[in-house]
C-alpha cells in the first residue's frame, strides 16, 4: 500500500467518513477473534507466542498465562512501515523480512498480528506472511485484524488486552491515511500457508481473522 497524504481532521466540521475513521481501531471493543485464537491454543503445552506489536507490559502478563515464551516484534515501528520494511524487488523484501523475523527465534504456536496488514501493501505482506509461515509449527494460530472502512489512524494504534475477549486500542495520531479495505478473498490469498478458519465482522469497522498454519 502506498500511503497517501495524511490529513488532520477538523473537529469543528466532522463528516460521516471522519466519524467512521475515529471509531476504527480505537477505544474499547469486543474481540471474538482474539478469544477464538486464545481458546485454540489454551489446551496446548509449552505455547510460544509472537506478538507483532509494541511490547506492552499488560499484554505480556496476560499472554504469560497461555504461553511459556512471549516475543514482541513491532514491525511497523514509530516511523511507519516503509522505513521498517522498505520497498524494492521481491528478493530484497524477502531478505528484509528474514532480518525482521530471523529463524533463530524458533517456532511459534500463536502469532498476534493485530492490524499490521492495514499498513502494508501487497508486495510487503507476501514476504512477511511467508516468514510467519516458516516460524509457525503446523496447526499454529494467526490472529489478524483488517479495517473494513476507508481510513485508519496514520500511526498504528497500540492494543492492550483487557481480558480474553476485550481489547483497548489507543492512538496519539490526529491524522488518518487511506486503507486498502481488503475483502476476505484477498486476505486469504495474502496469508499463503494459512487457512482462515473463522472470521468476525465487528461494528466499529474491523474484520477479525483466525487462521491456522497448514
């Protein structure tokens, strides 16, 4: 995705689109996708979790109830996906993805990708999905959130796990960027190596996916 110019919304003249953007991925929301992902690994032993967001102490404490090993990898970063993942040809992107997600991290049972895909174009998603497939054991669970409305905060929100089925998303960005609004078929095509088992359309402009490593 080529990020368009970010725009600051005028609070004195909100539009319907602005109101939708404000609701997207911010505030406290029910998350049946997270609940389903956690339930899928609950009975497994020695669960290893990869969280593709910033390290949040509350999340670490919560996920420690499910896994013996928790690793955080904020792929988007403070300066946005282009600076972290870069552009270039397919070989360069694969090499960069391998640097960001190195093989010596081991094999994971649960990957929480949050809304990472909203901030990447298709050419960037492909090598990341390939690396996640390589870092997951057969039957591992991938949790992904996709925006279903046209704009998202310019900086990815920070997600805090309130409980098994509730997330609190916060963003300090007053700007928004256009979002790909990928349909389910496009999401399944991008997540090559994973099979979408469940999906949930939520009222605040998000569709959650729970996929299984094939």
